[in-house]
């Protein structure tokens, strides 16, 4: 059985619908977590610029979903230290 890591990642509420509906099937991130193909992602919706704690973490159905990293791209014009993750809803 393969081992995988589950990453909890903050995601701007402005992108949540596109990821949740499958229109955005990638994520660009700093590769500071040792992402690997097969790892899982749980997104935490955030509202950038919110000043109150209760406004910072809006409710969105993406909170109940889990995604798998299907592909990783670095180099090839991607800034050093960053990675493009291909993702798919589980």
C-alpha cells in the first residue's frame, strides 16, 4: 500500500468555485512541503484582506473535499522553488 501525505492548504475564496467545479485542475505553490505525486490536499478557504477572524474563513463546500496530486511540474519556466500541481478530486 502506498504512503501519502495529506497537505492542508489555504486557498483564496476567489479560486474555490473553479477548483471545486473542476475548471481549475492545477495549483501553483512554493514547493516548501515536499509535495509528491499521490499526496492528498484538503483546501481551507480563506478571504484575503478580511479583518475579522469570522470573515477570514468563509464557508465553502470545498472544505469537505479531498484532492490527489496527479502531476508535478517544475523547471520549464517555473520559478525555482515553485511547482505546478495537477490535481483531481477524489
